[in-house]
C-alpha cells in the first residue's frame, strides 16, 4: 500500500538550541523538536521521565468521591466486588485493585464477564450473576461501566452503590454512580488507561489512609503495582505520552525485575528476551493474556496474575499459550474470509466505512480481524460475529473519523455500543445490519476528506545516509519506550541507490545494501510482498536500529517504504 509521506521540517532554531543544551546531534534534536519538545525543560522531562512528576491522583474527575465511597465501605466491613473487563487492561486493572484492597482492610472479591454468555462490560446478565454470587456492599467496575446507565440504576435499586473506574467515552446522561472516575470528564489525564487509573486510585487511597493515621497504609509502596500498570498500558495501545510515558518507563523497569510467579511463568512460555521492551510486552505477553478472554473467559489470565505458586502459574501460562495458538488459527481463517467477502464488492468511491459480518465468525477475534481489514483497505472497519442474541462486533478507525461518535448517531439501530474514537464495540439485531451500514457510511461520507483515505507515513525528519550511525541510534533509544503516540523514529533517507543487487528473502522480504557514494549501510524491507525494489536514485522511509546477534550489535535500516526520485 502506497502512503502519503509527511516529513516534519518545523524544528528550525529550536533543534539547534536543544542540541547544545542536551548535547545531542542535529538529527536527534530535530526529531525531538518536531515531536513538540522545543525547549530544554520539556525535552529533559521527556528524555528522563520520573515518578515524582506524576500529578496528584485527586485531580482526576471523580477520584475524591471514589475514595470516600471505598473508605465508607471499609468501615462498614461489607464486601466490595471488583468487576473487570476481559482484555489485558481490564485484567491488569482488576489485579491491581484486588491485590491492593485485599491487603489494606477491604473484604474483596472479583468478577469478570464471560464474553460469549454475558458480553462486554456491565451487562444486565453479568451484574445479576455477580450480585447473586457475592451479595456485595459495593460494585467497583474497572475498564467498563461508563455507558451502563440502566445497570447502575438496577444496582442502586438493590441498595448497592457503584464506583466506576474507566477511560472509555461516557454516556449522556452519565450513569448515576457514587463516583465516576473517568478522565473523559475533564481536560487532563486522557491518555490513561484503566490500569493507570487503578494505580492512581490505589495511590489516592494510600494518601487518604495515611491522612487518617491508619497503620496499614503507613509503609505501602504503590510502586509494587507498576509491573501490572506497564502491562495494561502498553497492551491497551493508549498513547505513551504524558503520565503514561512515566508509568510505562518505570513500569518496564519493575516488569523486568518482577518476581510475580504469574509473570515469570508467562515470560517463560512466551520465550521473551532477557530484557523486556514495550514491543515484547505488546507482541508476546499481551496476546497470551488476551487469548482466554477473547475465546471464552479471562478468569485464567487474572488467576495467573494473582498466582502465588510457581507451579500452578506455569500450568496456567502454558494453557494460555495454547489458547493463543487456537486464537491465531481462528483469527487467520476469519481474516481471510472477511477480506475475500469485502474485496468482492468493495467500491472505494462508495464505501467509506466497511461493515461485514458472518454468524459463524467468533466474536472474540473480530477486533483483531477489523484491524487487519483496515490495513488492507484503509477504511474504518466494523467486523461482526454471531451470538445468541444477534450480532456482536468490534470496530477500528482511521484518523479523521471518530468511531464512537459515529455509533452514537446510530444508537437507535443498536442494542449496545461504546468505546473510543479509534476503537469501539457494538451489538445489534441482524435485521438492522444493512441500515446500520448505510447510515454509518453517510456519516463518514460527510466527515472524511479524500486525503483522509490515503494512509499517512509520518517521518520525523529528512537526512542523508552519512548522518546515521551507532551514536545516533543510541540517542534515539533515549526516546523509548516506543508505542502508540510515541512511535519509533522514522526518517526519510534521501538520495540513495543500491551498491549491489538486492536479495530476496523468503519471497516476501528484501535485503538491500544502500549507498550515497560516501557511505554504505545494510537495510531490510520486511513484508515488502510483491513490491519490487526501485532502481536508480531513490528515497527510503526507514527506522535506524541496531540488531543484536550473538552479543554483537549491527547498525541497519528497517525500511518502511521506498519512492523513486
């Protein structure tokens, strides 16, 4: 797929000043400035994120009411049930609060909905089962609940208060909970996922407990939960900037040093590198923890994170690994079917949003399939599978189209919906699928411009091959962890040519040796498919990196795309 290259070139004098102050090369300082860090203080905070820079948790909307509600429950001795979600963020957030509350004087239980039987979030079926099982004095939802207006009303009618800790968009009117801890209600902290919010809630409770002189809180170090915070934050693909950059950076350190039996067992079955990066968390740990919740219930994933016995943890981790293999097979088969169905009728002039479904498609993989379809056609995509009550699905969007807002405009056709601008979930009767597709396409046609439908390739700066060396890569590594909102530095390396014939690798990749006449550098173009290498002089969009093999580091370029000059 050809992209629209967008090369940042706004740094100017700011990059010169940064280079002097931070002792960085011209290219590294230009990349920093182009990402918005144009003064010494902001750039220093970005390159050296520290936990002491975290804001007071009570600044988050709803936090004071949530803490007060929890401490009233603690004093009464009644039970709190942490009601979570079945993805990594929801499971990590649930684990944080179950551990924290249980260690600090609360009677605590947990409940995760069954994807196939109860659906996503605080559904009526799930909340009734939860109440019947535990008879709670309070329900604390994490990573769900912001749109569960009727369910919160039902709980209130039963005399059970609700505290909601969530980062998804909020219904209007909002659920009438005792507290709604959601950064969407304010202007700050919007980068936080539910694992981050759970950490902030634990921190707020520690502050309150100390203010009350309670001994259980005097020696508490909330940093012990940062491994789980990093897990949820990185896996949930929230932006790794603002407070998330601090939490992910510190959390990776704690994750690498974690002695949790569940995490150690998971790392063993996933065969992770000795030093975990954000990439390893996102591509090796996250999918395995997600797997059981995608196919049935996330209980095994939560039990793994809470495990205290290494042998039991290893058994659960191995089961999750096999579950992930099963999920991959189902996902590949479904993706092939979905792409084939869409390609047979796709009209780029008409189809602004793709809505496709099949009653045989497993609802646990439709979100991943939607991502694959989006990459293939570059359109907002909703993939639907069948369940006992109709069609249930998941959507992914592109810049320029707020998917959750679009779903709200289709609310009369839907049974349930919710999520973010870029990802959302939906349920609807099969009879409404055609009307839903038509209306969502009309909404998108009024919103999306032609240029929005051409994928962008954002490049941090243009440079020559001579500027790329090991020292530059070391400077750029200071910008880690990379992820959503802070991608690896991508450069436009101008005016290169082949110093020798490119080599085809396994029919899908290219190995190249690029030169500008003064310097030669090895480059790998993974996933090039049937694209041919350019001839003559050309530019490459690439990520400079150092690969490691048998303890030796080698400088190379990871090519994203080529364009002829």
